[in-house]
């Protein structure tokens, strides 16, 4: 691939353009808002000048509701040899293009499974897709050339290609992305009018659950409008589970011992099912999940603290597998949780204590 046209210079489009430009591809940028394209160009994502002729690959990074319109226009104008989109829903756009009678051999629907809570070109980064799955949804009609171009794009972005059927993809993202976002928003909404004293008690758990609720509602209305059925089906199942959980909690309030036992059994059931589902979430680098020991250290909120603790772990010969930080309420301090291999936990604990760190059991 020598040339590319990115249509839509938001977070995903600009991030892909940055990755391509860094690898020597001549990238042209277009957007319905010319100022946004100029911003992406100023960030080093390419040029906002119109290409003189057809490019190798056109990458449509428009919201799902507009993908078919943008693709149809680009294909009719013949702006590229191959066309892909990066929308988070795949079945709908392809059916819309088919209904318009377009030749879809040069088209391939794709979806990079990466993003951020922030949107727009200023939030873009050239390494956004590194190590992340990038779904490709070819059909029997897909031209080999466009598939190869898409694979080259994925390689340039250092992502991991995953081939799926378009409708299977939509059901999958409903489960692992769209439904969880709505549940996160529903939990976060409970905080909107909560007492300030209660909100000040927020810890890492509520931060983890509500983090993705910070995303742009307009963007998510576009996404959910393109995949409402599968998401609604999943939420129906969640609602049924919630009903049973509420019933079990009410039973725990009863003075009847039998009802309380039934209530405890119901709560244990949902917690154990949660355990069983959580262990299926892929672990580090997409591998099978592994159990790590956590070494919890009290640190001051001062420059250089994290660098010091990582350097001390390196001196001890311990690899930090994952890290979480919980900030203390009303104090310039926090707890850093260092996840390590079980056999390395006592080694790291001893080494950090020796160097003066306060270890929390």
C-alpha cells in the first residue's frame, strides 16, 4: 500500500492515519468538517489535500448511521481500488450497500476493537490499535486485493486480524461492548443525584464499573441505533437476572429463616455465575487468563514514586504483570496494586520492604 484516503478524521480515522503515515504511506484526509481534517493533518496524520487520482485504499471512519452513504459516494466516484469501513457495526452497512445495487467486490467491512472515552482527532494516537483485535468480515464475493490491503493496514497498525461473519460480529460486540456500556451508564446514573458524602466514598470498584460511562452520548446513540436488536436481547436477560437478584435480596430481609436461606442461595448463584464469566475474559496479550498475586504498596502522590517502585521491582528481578492505582480520599497518597506471578510475590514484598516501602496486607 502506497496511498490511502481516510474519510472521517475522528479518533479512529486519525489514529489509523497516524499509524499509516509513520510507515511511509501517503495519507490523504477528508471530513465533512474541513477544520477537523486540517487538525488531523497538523498532528502529522497526512494531508488534507484531495488526491490526484484513485488511492490504493479508502478507509471510511464515519459513524455507523452514515457509513453506507459515505461508502456509496466514494465508490461511485472511484476514489480508490479498495474500500473498507471501521464502524463498530457490520451487518447493517453491508445490507444497505447491497440494497443500493453497488458492486461490493472491492469492499470489506472491518472493526478495530480499540478506542478511548475521548473522541476527535486530538484524542488520536498512532499506537491506538497495537496488540488489539481488528475484525475483518469478508464474504465469498470479497476481492482478494482488498482483503490483502486490509491485512496490510492491520499490520501497519500492529493490530491482530480476526476474521468473522458480519452478523456474528454484531452479536459479539453487543455482548462485550455495547451492552456493558449501557450497564455502566445505568450504574453511573445512580450517582447523578446521590448525596455528596456518599460520592466521596467512591473507590476503585465504582471507578472500574463506571469508567466507560464517560464516553460521548452522541457517538453511542449512533452505535446503538445500528445494533439495537442484539443489545436489547442481552439487556432483557440482564433484566431477568436483576429481577431474581432483587427478589433474593428482599428475601434476605425476611424474618423467615427458610426465605433467608433461599435469598442467600440466589445471591450466591449470581455471584458464582459472575465468577465463571469473568474467568473467560482474555488475559494479558489476549492469552488465557492467569491468576496473579497482588502486592499492595502505599505511595505518596509525588513525582517519581512510580518510577522508583518499578525500578525497585526490576532490581528484585520481578516482572510486573499489571498495575492498578487507588487514590486515597482527601489525602495526597494512594495504594498501588502490583500484580505478579504467585511465586514472585514474596520476593517482591521482601525487596520493597527492604527499600522502605509500606506494604499493605
